[in-house]
C-alpha cells in the first residue's frame, strides 16, 4: 500500500498547500530512517523516488516533531552524499552539512516541492520563518540551490532568495555566485527583470563588504551598455553606485566613460547616464564630467544628449560649467527655438551662464523671433526674470529691446513675454 505522503502524489500536494507551514513540516514528520546502514552514502542515482514498500533504507511513518526531524537529518551521523561544495571550495564552513547531494532523488523531489511552495505568497513567508537557525537554513539551501535562478526572478520566491542570502555564509554565497555566472551570466539576465533586479540589488547589498562583490561588478560591467539602455537594468547599476565605494565601482566607471557618447544619444541611455553622473564618486567623476563638457556643443543639439548636459550644469561645478558655456557660444539662439534644447539655454540662464546667453540674444537679429517662438518665449521669460534679480543692467537692455517690438509681440506666444515684462515693471 503506497504512502499517502509520497512527495509526488498530486492529491497529497493539494492538501499540503492548504497550510503552507504545516505542509512543509508534514513530509519531514513522516520521513523515518529505518536502517541507517542500508542507505548508500551517495543516496540513489536512479532519478525516481524509492517505492516505500521496498527496502531502500527509507520508510514513511509518523515519527516525532518537525524540529526533531530537522535535528536528526542534520546530525553528523547523517553524512549523506558527497558535499555539493566540493567543487567550489574545499574549506567548507564546519556548520554546513548538505542533506542530500544534488544527484539525490530525494533532493530533487523536495527541491521541486519547496520551489513550488516558495512561489506562493504564503508559502514564501512560511519558508522564510524557517530560516531562523543554521540547521533549517542549510537544509533549505541544499534543496533550492539547483533552482536558485528560478527562485530569484519569481514574484514571491525572490523574498526567500533575499532572506536566504542574508543568512548564508561565505561558502554558500560563493556557490550562489558560481551558479549565477557559470555557464551563463544570469546576473545580467535577472537584472533585466522586475523581480530579478530586486534580487540582484539585495545581493549587492549583502556582498558589500565581501571580496565576492568583484564577481558581481565584473558581470555587470561586461553588460554595462545594455543594462544602461534598459528601463529596469539601469537601476542595478545605480544600486552599485549608491551602496559601494568608488574603488569597487571602478570597472563600471570605466565602462561609463567608454560608452558615454553612445549612451547619451539613446533615449533610455540618456536618462540612465544622467542618473549615473549624479551618483558617481571618486576620481573618475571629474573625468566623466570633462568628457561631457568637452562635447557639450554636440550633445546640447542632440534630442536626448541635451538631458545629460542639463544634468552637468545643475551640478554647479564652476570649471565644467564655464567650459560648457564657452562651447555653446554661437548656438544659444538656435537652441532656444527647439523643445528639449531650449531647456539647456534656460539652465544656462539659471546659473553662471546668464551673461553669455543674454548678450548673444541681444546681438542677434533673430531676438524677436525667439521671443515669439513656441519654445523660445520661455527662454526670454527666464532671461527677464533672472536678469531682474541678478544683472539689472542686462535686464534694462532686454526691456528696451522688447519695448521696441511690443506691437509685434502682442500676438501668439509673444504675449507671454509681454505679460512677464509688465509684471516685472
């Protein structure tokens, strides 16, 4: 007669899921070792669960509490299977004893069951509760390890992953990293997913002081350009900049300089680079700002590149801004009449570039056209307001020139300029 608690019985699985915490305890409470000597050290390699009626050394019966079974399984006398850590690190921490090898039929059976449970909201919460001591942590780790990628990108499973890495030792973290990096860069692929990116960000935080963080940075720097062009992936790069020191982030900073001019001409890449510029620390910061400043005349005229120029101006770095304002001389009028580019001119007016912009506007025979333009009128409004507060002589020159063309400005967008002019008088 087959046991009703067999892990592959679908009716049993349905009843197990009705109460997640009890469900996890049930298989352990019913698993009893009848004959310790009859079980091979390498468990079974048949790939199927043993028949409970046949003598495989394991049988099912109600034997004590979940806690006692956990203690029983993790006792030194239960050295089942070769350690799955052998290929990663021979210096396994003394407290870690994998329950089954990855080739074990029971390991895979319960792994599938635990993973399915972890993908439910309640199941994930219940499994997290069990990670309160090293015994439970090691047992759950050995079962979910082979499915760690599947766990970390799942909406509910990611919480168990995050809890697991918080309680993992250095050896376990090293194993997880090797799983995520060999043979594929799953760190990159997970970073592109909504829930996967949350798991990677948590991994970065956990590894902040560990030498293992260099492996994560290397994986991210190899895919830097693609991550920065992704609406989700770039947040993982930001997490590195927010959490780690500049020396650790140096590979990312180098990639930022290498791909800067390509990224800023990409819609998402430009947004990402603006965020990168505000977060970067250390000696590479000035190098990146200089690169943008030197190319500001070109970038300011680009539909997306101009956002990064605006970002650098807002940093109020005198040396960088002075180079930007000098590079933009002769372009202010042209930039003022285009939607996104006009914002660059307004940023110049709001900073130390006020004099340069107003003088160029006053000298231009297109000044009135700028004042009547759909976008240019905002530039002239800003010039009037800022000069009134900071450069009264320039303000007077603007007023005189505008009053000469009041009749022409009474129509269209020019009315906005006239309205501001009257308010400031």
